[in-house]
């Protein structure tokens, strides 16, 4: 997928953060020179253009845009802070404050942020195989500012790595994380999921494979957790021992207990 990056109309200089973003991502730089994004896109024969805005990178497609925002995670954490309502992910994972949590499918990072908030003495590592998604989310997280200190802190402790989880899982030692989590693109998407629609264009849609789940069981100390549609046959295909969900929720979690 060809993507280029540029500045806003108001700026032509490349600041140090943007330069670092270009260096580490290898994404080609297209000087703005007061051109429209559509013109840059056509001239570079790119599918999308990333604009380096003050609050972080924004990926523009011809008809939509994608940028990091923590809105869903904020709502989920606020439900706990205001009403003591425990998030289903936290409950299913049995998260404890010093847990090491590996999110193998980072996406927009909502689940990773919730996990990070509940592991203040642990660590969340998020893997994302799509280069544009990982870079937009990584830098969006890094530059995110909020007067809600608890949210900013949870976001900025997350370590984002651009790689395929199949490669990463092979490289790390047994029992390196307490929880290993997967939330792949669903085999049958829930079309109303507004939160994910800007992400779909760049996302990796491959199904999880059994070898990946075996590797996850090797490196997890407590549980491997998979999110899918409640009625999905993926849970049995991937050898989940238990499926946890509620009848009024289309989404459920498959769990494999370790040890
Ligand atoms: C449904 S989204 C995850 C949403 C995320 N849980 C959230 O809260 O925002 C799935 C993401 O996993 C990524 N993905 C799929 N297969 C992957 C793989 N093999 N390695 C790393 N990331 C992968 C996709 O590109 C997509 O961004």
C-alpha cells in the first residue's frame, strides 16, 4: 500500500518529531508546497496521504480519514471510575496491576489503553502489522495531551511495535507475558462498528492461525484471550476452552487458561 506523508498547508518545515516519524517508518515525504492533498496523492500515485498535524498524524483517504483518538477507551475507563463498572476485557483477563499484557492486534488501541490503565505497575505492548495504522496510532499516542492525567498516563506507557504477531511470537521466550490478547478483524464484520470503519482500509484481514495460538500459549503465563463475534466458529477452530459473553452483546471472548 503506497502512502506518502506531508505537512499541513501552514507549515513547510519538518520538525524533529516528523523527521523521526519519517526515518523510522520509511514512509516517503512529499513536500506540501501549497498543493491539495488530492494533488499530492495523484502525483505520488499513493492511496493515502498522512498529514503531520500538531496533535499527531492524520491519514487521509479520498473519502475518509484515520487518526488516533481514545474516545472508546475513555468511556470504558470512565465507567469504572464513576460507577465502579468493571470492563469485560479486564474481567475476562483477570488483569492485575503488575501484569504484562501483549496485545497482538493493536488497531486503534482502545483495548490496549484499557489494559494499560488497569496495569499501572505492569506494561502493555501493542503489535500492529499495518505500517500506516501502527505509525498513526504510535505517534498519536505519543503526542496525545489531556488534562485527564490518568488517561494520558495510560496511553503513553503503551509500547507500540510495527510487526506481524506471527513473527514476534516466534522470537520471544516462554512465559514472557501474563496475558496474550487477540482482537482480529472479525470473519464477519459487525458493520455498525463505527469505531473501526476508518481503520478497515489499511487493516490486516487475515484470520488467526492455529500455530499463532500455540505460540501464544507458550509465551503466556496466565491466559490467552481472543475476541470475536459471539456466534463465531473461530472459538472452536482455535481451541478455546471457554467462551465468555452475555446474550445481549454480539461480542464474546474465547479463553485458554495456562498452567
Ligand atoms: C479489530 S482491530 C483491533 C482493534 C483493537 N483491539 C482496538 O481496541 O482498537 C484488528 C487489528 O489487528 C491488526 N492485525 C491483524 N492481523 C495482525 C497480525 N498478524 N499482526 C499484527 N497485527 C495484526 C489489523 O491490522 C487491525 O488493525
